[in-house]
């Protein structure tokens, strides 16, 4: 049996008729950008997250970049994020011209609020917690540290659509939040896409201009913006899929909780704390024999990934920031021990069983 890490074709087959109908409707209507499909999707997405506004953009990275720019981040400022994220969390900050700083993570793999104060300087203007793997960071404490110093929060919620913490959804904690609709995310469109959420009316207005050249109407630009919009066809597909998202996320959780039950004690498994509702965008186990286990699983037909093997502060792109090996010990240990097992909404019970049995058939040396 071959268990693929993701299987996007299966989702298409579930929705094929509806997607083709949307494609037909948008195409024959001839309205492809900034039209009624986008407006509807934005309203639905905002309601889903429990915020006042959602703004569709071209991808999740732009969602982060535009949020930071609209909050005024720029040269002379600093912003902090986690070093164990996808590259975009880092470049979104660096691209504003602000200085990029990292802060180590905790056992939940998310920004550690206890270490944040050491990373804050009098130039810090924004903190970008990443809700890695679909698990919301410790936002109550992070919010309290940020509020002490008048610092804005932009959530990197790219992996966390539908996740919540103490009843509050990802995307509703910060001044703004960036989501990705990339095909590898829990809610995906047929190409690149992204969404910004905010409950700040004037920030939402600014963001709508930013994504559309800085235009306030057809001919007048209030400032130099960029062109980063969510196309009508993607928005239409987003609306279709948003209706299924809770069921799909529930399936992610079902598979993940089954893995955890069966694999606890064999490898380190993720455990939701009180009030946490993770959507398991990724299901990451930890073991010192990560590379050997990955090889063993590959031989048994189970595809795995490491998200992510090289911490951001050790990237060539970060060489001028003054960090090195040892700067963020928790993050660096994670990079050497994490392994993502296949979890997706269309994974079958038989496939999940094969994954579990394949892990169990590996001969671990010296325990967890
Ligand atoms: C996917 C991802 C992004 C970027 O989203 P794109 O839509 O690919 O630009 C940013 N941050 C995190 C944590 C991600 O997983």
C-alpha cells in the first residue's frame, strides 16, 4: 500500500460538479477580478473566523506582508516571529524594511511568551506568532506581553484555518491575521490564494486599497499599493469549500487523535492542552531516530515530510542577522527530531492503519 502525504485529487472528485458549475458561471459572467464571488467569500470567511472583515489577496505571504505594511511597519522598526516556520513568515517582515528578529518556541512548537520580553526592544512594532501545524499559539500571554509595550500582533494563521483557543478562532486574536489558500493548506483554492482578517474598520479599508494599487476609486491613488487580489474563480471555490471545512477539519482531528492514541509512548506525539482545538494541518511526531524512521516508512510506502528541516535563523538569507547554531535551542532540536505523518481530509481508515502499523514495525533503539 502507498499512503501519499496529501491527495488533492480526491477532494476535487468530491466537489467536481460544483466546481465546474462555478467555473462556468464565473467564465460566462465575464467578471474575473474584484467581483461578487470575492465579496461573498470575504463575508463568509469573516463570519467563520468571528471577525468584522476578511480581505482576499493573491497568496498567504502577501496577506502577511500587506498586514504589516498597513500597520506601518518599515525601516527603523523591528518585528519578531518564530524561527521554525515557513520562509514566508520571515521574508514578509524583512520585505517591509524592518529588522527581523526571532524568538524561540516552546514545547507546543509556537512562540514562547516567556522568552518574548528578551527579544523586544524599543523599536519593536509587531509580533507575528505562527500557529504552526494548525495549533493556536499561547495568544493570551503573547497578547499581554505585546500590550505592555504597545506592540501590534499579526497572526500567521496560514496553517490554522478553523483552529481555536478557548473558543476564539485563529485570525481573531491579532490586529490582523494572514491565511493561505495554497493547495497544501486545509482550505485551498485551485492555485495561490490568501486572506487577511481584521476587526479594525480603517485597517480593512487600507488593506482593500493596498491590494488594489493603492486606488481609492478607478482613477485616484491614495498611496502606492501593489496588485494582490484573490480572483473570482478562486473565491467561488473558496466559498464552496468553506462549507465543508468543519467536516474536513474534524476528519484531520479524527486521524490525528487516532495516531496519538496508538503511537504515544513509541514516539513523542502532539497533545492538545485545555481549551485548545488544533486542526492538525500537520501531524508531527518527534523521535531522535527521525531519519531512520522516515527511511523505514518510505520503504513501507508511507510518505512523510519534515516541516521544516532548516530553521529560519540558519538560512543563508538570514546570515546578516547575527544568529547562529545554538541561538534557539528548542527550535533547533525540533528541526532534528520532527517528522510529519500523512493527515488529510480524504485519508482512509485503512491508510491510517497502515501508517500506524508501519511506525510500530520500526525497531526503536533506546526508547523515546
Ligand atoms: C503556507 C505558509 C505561508 C505562505 O502562504 P502562501 O499562500 O504559500 O504564500 C506563510 N506562513 C506559513 C506558516 C505557511 O505555512
